[in-house]
């Protein structure tokens, strides 16, 4: 199967590999709390974004667009921009019961958003096959959340020291910081929010 991959597909796999590595490194931080592990994990998500942008450019330049490449890109994106940010958030302190529900919701929104994009991309594209706008924010917008988490870690504002602290709701913990993931998830699945594609 690897022999059938185009150059753009291999770059897409580098995107997925960066996201998965971010998850594994954050997991290693939970057992060996070295600061460099967090910084490396956080840095791998923008690296995944770099590969995500690059694969599209390579595919266009080489004329290698395919349905396989489109599906591969979506699967890589959910790992790098859905699962990885949620794992990073958990590792840095969003471990309350309500936090967990919000992180699951965030990932589910990312999956739903990518599925909708794959189904509607043909309807939203122009005569050249280029999509003019996104319905809802694209899933790589979660890189903003990763940047905020990097700032929190740098300022030693993790765990119960996250901005706005922690609230107990019927015995289940909520860090109000988690609401940023809720809002990002809602923005991804919005049908009224239209973002021009650059």
C-alpha cells in the first residue's frame, strides 16, 4: 500500500505522526514530570499544522488530489487537532468530571466537523474545485488553544492554578478554562459561521 502513496500523502502521515507523538509525550509527562516533555508535546501540534498546510500545497502543485488523500487528511487532522489538544489539556490539569465531558464533546465536534466538510466539499467548491469558505471554524483552529496552554505552562498556571481556578459542580470538577474547548467545539460545528478559505 505504501507504494501507492503520493508525496502529499506521506506529508499527511507526518501530520498524524506529530499529533500522536504529542499525545504519547504528554502521557510520559504524567509519569515523569519533566518540563521539556510538555514543551515538546506542545511544539508538535504547530509542527502538525505545518505538515497540514504543506500537504495541500504539494498535492496542488503535483496534481495529486485524490479521495484517498482527502480522507487521510481528515483522519490525520482529528488526531493532531482534536485528540492531541484534548490530551494536552488533560495532562495540564483539566481532569475534573465536567472537564472530561467537555474534552470529549470537543473531540466529537472535531470529528463531526471533518465529516461534514468531506461530505459538502464538492457542493462548496468553485469551478476549479477549490472550496471558497469553511462552514464553522476549521479544526486546526485548536492550535490557538494549544498556544494558550503553552502560556499557562510557562507561567506555572496548570492544574488547579489554571486561569479562573476550579469549580465543583455536584462533586464533579470544572475548570472554567475548559469552556474555551466547549466554545471552540461549538464554533467548529456551526452552520451559520462561514470562514473564507485562504
